[in-house]
């Protein structure tokens, strides 16, 4: 019985050793692909960050002043409308 256990352990050890070698070979083949994927992901994140920065600064520089000016124009039109209604009302006569 002890001989059977020794043979079994030896068989398991040899199989694990072969499996380990196969995994190391596969990892060595996959390393360039993983490095390339990391490089692409890094470049993509930098590009997305630059695009987000460009969009946000463009929004602040161009659209915010436009919105403020449109609000001022709306207030001016409302004030002119109120003045015209006061001037043309029958109570003014």
C-alpha cells in the first residue's frame, strides 16, 4: 500500500511540474500581448482625459458667457415690455 501512495505522489508531482512548465511557456507567449494591451489602455485613458479637458474648457470659455448674455438680453426685453405696458396703459392718461 505504501508503494502505491509513493507512486501516486510521484505521478502527481511530475504532472504538476509539467503543468507548471506549460503555464510558464504560455505566460511567456502572452506577455507581449498583455504589455500591448496595457500600453493601449494607458494611451486611450490619456486621450480620453485630453478630450474631456478640451470639452470642459470649451464649454466654460464659449457657452457660459453666451448663456449669461442671453439671460441679460431676456431681462432687458422684459424690462422694456414692462415700460411699454406702463406707458401705454389707460391709467397714464
